[in-house]
């Protein structure tokens, strides 16, 4: 139990690690990696259901895919030019899971390797969820006035593979990120 508790404390660090992909856009207080992971899992679930895939597996990939960032940080595209992100994440994840019970260690490792290889339907959907969550966040930043997010919206939307993710991106671009609550005050 000691090593499991350590792992859970380590994963909790993601609540304090800020996402770095928009640091050059002037975002004063970007969301944490944990905030990203939470919505990413929600998006993954929805996409998996829309694409008729294993939603539980997709959600697990979404939940675990960023745990290496506790140890290596959220490497933005500039940093990735100098560091092999996949290799660094794989080594961090191996070290992070080393002292976990075999059934947990093996599943987490398998999920992250599958996610990084992006060959299965579930891995492709989980990656789309990761990208799509970034796109929702970029749209939110744009809708509150941060400039420069257009580049992220355009470039990252090109990475989407599934039809459901592409359609959801088209819809998010039509909406104001904060209009979802309009009219709720009239509900009884």
C-alpha cells in the first residue's frame, strides 16, 4: 500500500503542473494538466461511444496518458524539438509504475504504450480526445480575448482522425465557449 499511496500522491501533482502549450500566447494562468486530463477523459468517453469503440479503454488511456508529465513536465512543441518526448514519457512511466502491483503496473504500461503507438481504434480515439480537449481549451481562451489561439485551432484540428472528432471540432468553432449557460436561469 505504501507504493500505491506514493503513486497517488505523485499523480496528484498534475493538479499543480500548468499546461505549457499556450505559454507564448500570453495566457496568464493556463489550466493544469489534471484539468486537461479530466475533460480529456470526458471527451474520450463521448468519442468512443460515437465511434462504437471500447469507452472504458479509451477513458483509461485518457486518464493515464499524461502521468509522465509529473516527472518531465508538459513539453510544448518548442521543447519537443530538442527532446524525444515519446522516449522520455515512456521511461518516466516505466519508473513511475515500477513498484505498483503487477496487475496495475502491466495495465497502465500497456495502455500508455498502445496510446503512443496509435494503431488501435481506441488509441486513435484517445489521441483525438487529447487533441480535441486542447481545441476546446484554445477556443475558450480565444473567446475570453487571448490572441494567437487561431494558430493552435487551425494546426491541431488537422491532427483529428475520426469523423466524430472532426464534426465535434466544426461544432465547437460555431459556438461561443460560454453560451452554454444562456437560458438556464429560466429553468424551473
